[in-house]
C-alpha cells in the first residue's frame, strides 16, 4: 500500500492590525486623551469655580453699581438693604463643565477649534449668567423673595439646561462640527476593530 504524503500549507493566523496601523494608533491615543481630559474636567469643579466665580461676581457687582449702591465682601453682596450670598452654583459651573465635556468628547474637531469653541461658549454662558443674576436681583428688590424664589427655581431647573444645549447647537453650527459627542468616537473604534 502506498500512502500519499501531502504537505498541507498551514495558514498562520495573525492578530488584526489595521491597514494604516500608525494612523489608527495615533487616533486611538487622541481619543483616549480626550476621554481622560473630559474625566478631569468633571472633577475640577472647585478649580473652575476659583476662576469663574470671582469674574462673575465682580462683573455682576459692577453692573449693579450702575443702578444702585452695592458692597461686595468676600462672597456676600449687599444691595438694597438685602444680603445675598454668592455660592458656587450661582456661577453656573456645571454649565461650563458640560460645555467642556461636549467639546472634548466630540470627534473631528482640531485643537485650535476646540479652544476657540470653549472660549466662545464660555463667554456666552458667562453673559447669560450675569443677565440671570441681574434680573433675579432686580426681581428680589422690586417684588420680594417669593417672586425671586419662583423665578430662580424656574431659571435654574428649566432655562439653564436648555440654554447650554442651545449654546452647544449654536457652536456646532458655527464651527461646522459634524461629530456627535461620544457616539462618533465609539463608532470609529467599532469600525476599526470589528473586522
């Protein structure tokens, strides 16, 4: 009996490496860096308040001084016989943090544009917040604490969140951003490694 000997070619299985490996790795590192930075932004409430809080308070007091005498001592504002305490949420720090997270977690924005978007969006949030503070103080002085509390609660729970969303929509339109926060990154990673 003759046995036929065959040489079977062994196919070597290699781990998947994308065709453009160095570009893919660079992009994945950039995604990871942006996600880490977004995580750091979420934990930097006190740092952001240390920067934004005094700016908001000083500008608000300066505008109030145009209409009535105000005294600022620390975080207390004395206006029209009333004492108002300026607390961290008065500076809308959460709005700045949310804006920063949205900017960092959106794919397809270069560094320069991210910085410009953050500055532009921060100015929009600051302007709206100062307007909010001025209107609330006016309502307090003209109509009393009940109207102040009602309007404050309405602005805080409804208007503020919608405003940050509108700022984000405006910035994406203004800077022609096509990516969707987080989703665009996840889609990119999925497409690269699902093969």
